[in-house]
C-alpha cells in the first residue's frame, strides 16, 4: 500500500509535464494535418481540457479512496457501537478512567521530572554536595576556602553558596518573619534570572561582608509594601540592620530549592563572604555554607566535571591533611539541579506511572475480552463480508477503527473528567511536590494521551480483529453464528490469565505500601504529639554581634522568664516549653537550623580524625515532659542549668549506645565544635526526631539557658484554641519585645501527618489502582465464565439429566474459573516479585519479599475469582435439563 | 466495474453515463496496452483509430483512468525516450492487469451479448 502511495506521489508530481507532453504531441499531429502552429496548439489544449482540473481529478484517485473507506469504516463503527450500548458504555468508562488516570499521573511526571527547570541552559546547573562518608555525613556544606577553590577550578562559570534562613522584617505595621536566601553576589547571574523591577546584585561585587542591597519577591512587594511604585531605593530593616531594595523578582520566578519553603523566598541578600561578620580567617573545617549551586562551563559534561572535581578534592586532601583527615574521606558530588529539586519525588512518581500503566493494560485486556465475546455474535456478519469479497486486511481495519473509536471516546471522556475534577485533584497532591504550578495540559501531556489512546485502541482491538477476520467464510455461514471457536476461547482465557497476573502485581505493590504506611503510623514515635501545638518566634541576628541584645544565654534569660510567665496564663495551656527549631520533631526545613557542630567525645576511640556530626537540639528543661519523652537514666535538665553553671546535656539512647560502648553515658563529657566541654546528665529514650522512618538516630539535647538560641519554637500542651493561639502568643511575645515576629503555628499531630503526606499520596493511589484492578479482573472472569456457562447449557443439562448433583455442576464451573485465576496468580507472583524489589526503597518496616503480603494478595485475588465465578455457577445450577435439551 | 466516483457527477442520469464510460475506458486502455507499452497520447489515438472514430475518448479522463489502473496494480509504467528524443511515460500491462483484462472482457462480452439478445427481438417486433 505504502509503496503504491509513493508511486502516486511521483506520478502526480510529473503529471503537469506529462500533460504538456500530451498537448505537444496532439499539436504536432494537428500541424501535420496542415493547421497553423498557434491554432494547432489551441485545438490541442481544448481537446485535452483544463489541465488543473485533470490534475485535481487524478489526485482524487489517490486521496479520495482511503478517505472514503475511512469515513465508511467510521460510520459503520459508530453504528456498531450504538447497537451494543451496554458494552460501549462499559468500554468507554473503563477507558475514560484509565486514560484519565494515566494522563493525570503523566501530567505530574511531565511537570516535575520532564520539564526542564525554568532557567537558561538548565543542564549546566548543578548542586555541590560535600560528603564526609567517614564521619557518616552527607551534604555537610562547604567552607569559604573550598568555595574559592571551586570558583578558580575552571570547572564552573559561577559558584554560589545558598543559605536559606528567616529574618525579622521590622519597621512596617508589625514585625514580620520573611524567608530569606543568602547567596553570593553572583547568584542571579548564575541562574541568569532577571527582575521585573530594578536590578539584581553586581556579580563582581568584592567589598567585605554583606551587601546593603536586597532584592525582594513580587509577593512581598505587593503584600507588605502595598505595591509601592517607589519601592526601588526604599530602605527596610531586617534583623535590626538597614538594607535598600534594588529589585523585585517576577511572581513566576522560583528558586531551585528542595522544598516549598526554599522555593518561595521573599528576600534575597548577598554576602561577599570576605571579612566580618564572616569568620576571619575562615578555616576549611568550618562548613558555614550549608549548600551551594554552580553553573558548569559550557561544553563540559557532568561526568567530565565530576572527574575533574574528584581530582581537585584529591589534591586538596593531600595539601591539607590536617583539615581533611583521610578517614573522613571528603568528597564533593555534583548533582544535577533538576535531580536535586525533584529527587525526592522521583521514585514515587515512577511507581505511580507504572501502576497507572498496569491499570491501563488491565483495562485494555478487559475491553478486548468484551469485544472478543461480541465477535462471537458478529461471526455471521464477518463471514458474510468475507464471502462478499471483503479482504482480511479490510476486516481487520474495520475492527481496529471500531476499537480506536472506542478508545478515543474513552480518552475524550477521561480528559473531560480530569479537567472537570482538576481542582479537587490538585488538592490531593502533597504540597511538598515541586513545581505544582507547572502542571497543566501542555503539549507533551496531550501527545502522551494521544499516544496512549492509539496504543490502547490497537491493543484491545487487535485480538478481536484477528479473531474475527480469521473466520472462514463458509464455516461461519454454516453454523450461523452459534457457538465459539476453540481459538477464540483460548484467547479469552489467555486474556483473563493476563488480567489476573497484572492485577496481582498491583495488589502486591499496594499491599506492601499499605503495610509500610500502617507500620509508620503505629511506630513508637518516642514522643506524644497529641494536644501539642508549636508557635515560632525568632530573635534577630544583627550583622554586628556586639549590638545583639540576645547574644548570650545570660542576655536571653530575662526574656524567657518574662515570656513563660505570660504564656502560662493563656487559656487551655497546661505546659509550656521553649526550644530551638532543631528540636521540632520531623521538621523538614533543616536549612535554617544551625548546622550541627563536629562532636568530640571524651575517650571515644574515633578520636580527632573522624569527628562525627550529630543532631543537636537546644531545649528548655520542660521540653522532655511536655513532649512525653521517657527519661531512662540520670536526670532531665533543670532551671539551675544556667549560664553560670557547668554545661550539661541529655542524650538519647542511640547516642549513648554509639559513643559510650559500656552503655553508661552519665557523667561522660563531649565537646561541640570549639565549645565548652559538656557533661551528660541524663539519657532519654529515642524519639523519631528527623524522620519517622529513622530510628536509632543519635541526638544531643543541650540546655537552652546555657547555650541560648535565636530560632525559637514555643511548645504548648493543653486544650488551646488553634485559631487564636498565634494571636495570643504574639501579644505575649510583643509585650516583652515588640520587635519580634510570631509565626508558623502548627499542631504536632498535623505535622506528623504532613511528614508522611507523600507516602500517603502514593499509598492511596496505588491502593486505588489495586482495587480497580481487582474489580476489573473480577469482571473479566465473570464475563468469561458467564459465557462458558451459557455455551455449555446443553452439556450441563445432559449432565443434570444423567444425575449430576448441584455440587458437581458448581465444581465444573469453579474448576475452570479457578484454573484461570491460579495460573494468572502464579504468573503474577513473578511480576509481583519484580515490582516489590523495585519498590524496596519506598518500603518501611516490611521486607519486599514479605510472605504475608504476597499470601494475602494472592488470597484476595482468588477470593475475587470465586466471587466472579459465583453468579455463573448459580446460573448453571438453575439450568433446567429438559428445557436446555429442547432448545436445539 | 460500476463504481461511481467521478466528482463531476451532477444529475443521476449523467452520473450513470459517465460511470459507464469510465469503466469502459479502463477496459479499453487495458486492451490497447495488450500489444505493448504506449504513452498516453498514443493510447487515445489507438482507441480512436481502432473504433473507427466511433468512440471519442475524452482526453481529460485518460489520466485519472491511468492512475486508477496503476493504483490497482493492473498497469505499470516506465520512462523512456520518445520518437523525437523527449521523455515520455510508457504504460504497460502487468500480469494482474492481464488477468483482469480477461475477466473484464469476458464480463463485457457476456453483458454485450445479453443486451444484444434483449434488444434483438424488440427490433423484430418493431
């Protein structure tokens, strides 16, 4: 066909010349008969007719034919679909749901994983992550000398540290906390991002310390500054220091952060990182730059850059053995920025995409089965068509047109469904998902839908099409559409087996995720979140530490004393405890926490070479009781552990086990960074402080009244009013210091749930997929068995007449149905193992090969098969022997 | 054979006439090519001469007919130099075209015979 079409193209292209040739010959003939040349030519032209029209007519010979058959097939297909409305509706609904789901999931994948980051040349952007594998630490941040080394390495166009933080914005109507990003002056040049108003930082700025210029977000400009048209040059106070606004970033601009907080910065400030208030001199071991991003030199691939970076770090380790002990194994990883923005959700999304793909397959198999059953009814039609000279290909084409039409109608309905439900669906998404605003029906999504629809149509249309076209003309006419051929029955059974196998894969995956989630929700948290609320406040960090009214714990103490007295009077409050934000359990934004200081434990064999980094919370004495944490040994902190007293700390059991092998931590001493030697006075039971998934994480709780803290969390236990607590706390805090902002109220149970939101999302969806697949598999086996029973009425009638009991008849039906289900389940177990292994990284507290999950999933499938066989079996029981014998 | 798909069909009567002509033209082209490859103009001339100018081939419908026959695989073509050293397309009968010609001419003869038998007694009566 294709070959002839190509010939057609060529012929049509030449046709004009051919016609000219024709006229030429005719004219010559006329001239031979004695006509003058002009007249001869005119006569020839008249005789041939209008060449344009001839070309048009000839073109139609090629084009019109297939258009016409297409139209014929299409109208015929429509008529057939209307003739079996039940089947059509079921098929369209199945397709609508599965294609709608597939499109929905793909639009997420498209927005998060496939869309390039919205910066120029996003492939050049990387995040630099310093690892100290020997100290068991990843992504520990970098120091100023390292930053300089990287900038001069020739690998990068720009390197900028990034430090996400809060700041206190004062001078407006009320003090306000703003999300701040501190970066190098080259930050915006690195991203090649431009402001909507004014300018950004001068990338070549070399002065010491902080720039006095800041860039603000569109949101802050329109909100706090009321869209002031003279915003450029306006000054603002942050953490008591004075800054000047030089630019406003457009609303669509977002930073390449790892969580929503980091992606929604309100103020950008810059530090040259030279001179005070930075460390002077800045040792290599002080990793005061928590994260950094860089733009690779053009033409440099990631692999090359990583190799050269490895060479550079190896050279530096040799040059500064004191700063980079061999045991720590310092290394710098270059992570594509896209991966670091979407890294966390990638496995989840891929699981969902696979799941929805399987659902789509099952849907296709189901429809194929329905259509196959109908080909039985259409055998006669097909036979007649063949007898009348319908070619086999032509019949297949007709059937495929029908299935494609079904798929397209389903896809249309699915898209409409998705569009209609888009707002509630978007609400379901965990807010931590990156780039939610990029979700939409863009090109790739629609292409995906189109491709999936075509593939589905062909997939579920092919089996029935082949089957139908295979009907030999004569045989089909003779048995007049009764009964089915063995081939069709085999195909139907194969499809049911496939359905069960696919469904089992989904059910196992769903089961494993469900069990993980239920393990997570019942895990001993080590603290009691119920009726605990947290409200944040923050003390300013002036650039000149000497002007900091809260510089030391001793300076802070009066504030805490006054505030605590006021807070205890609030309605419903039973307990109050202060802490720094590292003490907030399951907190995601670790960036604005003070990075953990290297730990030195007295008498620990690890020694100086390998100073581990351990989570460090700073808490007031009341913290442990309020959180419901259990003291195992020694004592809790007390009000007497104040600035003047000897430094003390409480550690958790994991910490005690790891660093004090004899298990007795009480009375032992450690040092954080270059701080004072601190004595352990108590051991508490482990609490899931970082992530619910991580048990056994060492944690140190030092005394708030000895170390002081600027990022504060005020915990309450009691029956507070969630809607009023923030205002009440604000009044109390600002009664003590009117410049402090109060923000970020959270209820602890909600925070715990939020930390599981992404898991919950994946589990819910895969669970839905699994349930849908069970339903479809059940329908599939029901359809086949009902058909079989209908077909074997006579046989069953004879058996009954011969004295078969009801039990025997039921066994007959069940044996066939169960065989299909069990064969399917066996195949599905294989697929399930593969799926479970792929899921292993997402599981918690349950092994990928969990026998209970596999067993229960298979049992669920068998139960569904039994249910699917039940109705047909009942129908078989009701077969009246006499009636069925008389039928033929 | 009686496929009606010329876009120029306007009234029902005209449609039938053209349709018949078109089918006939296909048959005549096949028959003409039986004796060897010819170019388009020569085909027309051959048909006119052999029918002793009774059949006047509408030259404009020749090319759609040729293309239709090529599309069905009944004739093929090659390019070659013509008498006065110009390029021309020579159309030739293919194997399946020969078969088709046998079928069509058989049908045609049966139809012509049948029509003749129907018409003859009518003439006698008149």
